[in-house]
C-alpha cells in the first residue's frame, strides 16, 4: 500500500468562443473523459468552503502565465471572461471517474508579474439576480433574441476591415449597424466581439478599441436597435414584441402637485 496520495487537481475551461481547455496541477498530461489535461505547474486553487447556506461559493485559481497553458494576451483580450469552469480531483495513477469539487464561471481576472489570478463564481450567484424586471420606457430585449423574435439572418453582413484607427474601423461596406455587435472572424482578435456605437457608409466606431490590430481581417456585423418604440414600429414592424413601457408614468408623477 502506497503512502503517497495519487489525487491531483484538474480544471476544465469552456470559453464562450467555443474553445475548451483542460489543465492539471500534475507534472504530466492526463486524459480524462477524452479530453487531454495539460500539465500546468504553478496552478493552485484556493480553499473552497461549502456549507448548507445559500451564500455563493467563491474560490480563486492562481497560476503562471505561459504560452502552453494560459497566455497573457488571451486574458487581456477577454477570451476567458464569463468562461464556464469545472474543478475536480482525479487519480493520476489510474484515471477514472472524476470527483467534482466546484463549478461556476470566471468573474474578475487579474494579471501581475507573469502570473494571473481568476475568481470562480459558483452557480448560487444567480440567486442574487432580480426575479422581476424593472419597467423602462425603452425595450429591454436584445434585437433578435427569443423575446424580440426579429429574424437576424438578413440583418447580418460579413465584411473586411480596410483600416483601423483606434476604435474606428473602415470597412468595405456600411449599413444600419449602430448599437449592434461586431464579431471578429480572423486575425489576432478572432472570436472576440464588441458593441458598435456609431455606423456610417464608410465604417463603424466601436465602444472600445480592439485589443489587437484588425486591419485585413473579416468581421460579422449584426444590425442594432436603439430600443425605442418608434424604431420598433417603423423599421422592424415588431411592436407586438416590444418589451418596454413608453407610456407608463414615471416616479416623477409622485412629486407633482396641483398647479405645477
């Protein structure tokens, strides 16, 4: 009977761009359920506290930045923001059924001196979300989602970036893409997306400058909406699915008095 433990930590990371990464604290690669978990020395999880309360389970994972595991460029570009993470223990001597430890999504990420620290938020965080929507004069749906129901296939276009100047992109074609989304298909920004603040016949202005130079890359532009009843009626003919209350009196009604 061996006096050494054969358990090790593993992390499965499912990014929002469809990339899945497996990492392990062991000193060699492991294969668990068909996925290869790359050895990432220096990956250390904090203590995980589990109890019978509804408090959100929070843990932190720290590790060294390296090209083979997690790169600084991908972290800074936001590729890991909101990624789903599963932490489990497994027997490295005889890999079998993993022992689940924690699941959640990546919250805050910090980088410093060649290392990173990522906060893992448990599923209980969703219990802090509002149960009932607040009223608003503008539409609370996102153009094309299951509540809006506007068909987006004819409202998307793939074009090439001709030039980039900070947050301004010159494109091969323009359109009604203000308040829409831009998604990168090529280059160093591939898989990332950004909100479009303004658009004209020559190009678009993004909410934030792209992390990397995008000249020459292909992007997908999705048409946007300003959330007003007029736009919903005149441009989309979709008033039946408008998710706002433009004629509902606001809280200023409480401050009115006769003669005001």
